[in-house]
């Protein structure tokens, strides 16, 4: 039996297309799209298409809406959907490329409205296992975390000219700090609120892009823990991992290798292999949770999205001013 949710999807790029395919797989068939795109995958049914969000909202009501457009468009589109009274809004990460106006939008959210930010890594089985290990108390208090992510930008979407994509353009909210904001969100999810950020970023000529292509960040949290974050567009083979150092042991989550390894001060060691988990499973899971309307601690709220954006903007400010930035 197919669901009767009425869903609007704004933006049909790579992530928008992924969500649409997953929505169809989940049995959703009442979909409307906002896009200037004219051609769609052959296995998609005929869907209602609008060239502008204004046209899509004119005289129509939606139970759910997804914002999958370039980061620079998020604020305007989110404002329009809140104003239209759409009850369930899924906002792709990052929330925006500037904080301007988002805290005002936070206050405008109506009763019964909810905004979920698309931090799908919170649905990764390995990262969830790390969170369970920390919550168990076996490892004691978190002292520090060291996060690393790098992938060669030209290989992200080989069928496109990466120099014309959103990652390469300042006006579209590109650059490693915003592109790879997942690291800031999961550190916030694991360690809590941050209070100070220091950083240096680089803009190198080799990739021929106008945004930063490498950054190193230091974060201090209210708990007293610290974290380092390395982000780059240069690793020819994907690297994505985090080492969490605690008072009674350490835990390493490796998304590229799909393993979690840990060692306790008692000498006990262990490993979780989640290599059988397909990448798209976490996108299906987050979309299923969004549609269900059931409370799920893995879903990032709008407030969470603003918190991670503030960390990124503080990192940019720190690098440009050569100072630590308080949050």
C-alpha cells in the first residue's frame, strides 16, 4: 500500500535525485519537483514539475518538503516553506553559507512545524556504535577527538566539471568547510556544545577553484574536551575516520574501511565490521525516519544545524583573523 504523503522536492541534482529515488522505493508516489531540469531517469514515473518554488506553492499544500538546492538558496526557500505552513521540512546540510536570517527563521517556525537537517552520517551504523560505546561508560570521559576527511574533488562526480559545481564556487556556498560540515555535526553530537574555535584554511591553485580546498581546525567544548578536524579535497583515495580518546580507552571509527576498533585500558580490544552496510542504506533510513514523524534521536534538528554552521563560520573567521573565535 502506497503512502498518501504529498511531497515537494526542491532541487534535482545528485542529492535531490538520490532522495527522489529513495522516496519512490519507500512507496511514495505523490511527488512534485522544483527544477529547471527537463530529463529524468527512465525508471521514475511521470512527476509534477515546476520551474519555481513560487509556482509550486501557488494554491497547493504539501505534507512534506525537501530542500536539496545549492546552499546559497536555502534561506530563501526555507522561509517560503515555513510561511506556506509546510509541516515537515527536510533541509540538506549545511543549513546555509551565512548565519544571517536563520535565527530569525528559527523563531518563525509555527506550532506543529518541524525542520530536520540532512546529517545522514548520524544514521551510519558504525558511528551509532561509537555513540553506544561512549554512552556505556566503559571508556570513561572523552578527552579528545581527532577527525579526518579527505577526497579528491574531481572524483566526487566524475560526469561533471567540478570547477563549475557548487563545491568550487563561493557564491553557491562551496569549499571544504561547508561541504564537509558532517564532521562538525557528528563531533557536536558526540561531544556536545563547543565554545571556541581556531583554524587555518588554504586555497591552493592546483584544483583551479575559488574556494578553500584544505582546512585544519581546533575546537574546545563545554565539557573540557578538545577536537581537531582535518578537511581536504586532495586525497586520491577516500579517507574518513575519527579517533576518540577517553580516560579509560580509545575508539576509532573508520567510515572508508567500515570498521570500528577499540581498546580499553584493561587490555580488552574489539572490532566491529560493518562493511556489509551499503552507503545508500543510511539515506533510506533518514528519509524513512523523516516521513514517519516519530521522534528519533539520530535526526538533527534545525538548532543542531545552526550549531554546526556556527562552528564552520567561526573556523573561517579564525583563519582570516588569525585569532581564536568564541562561540
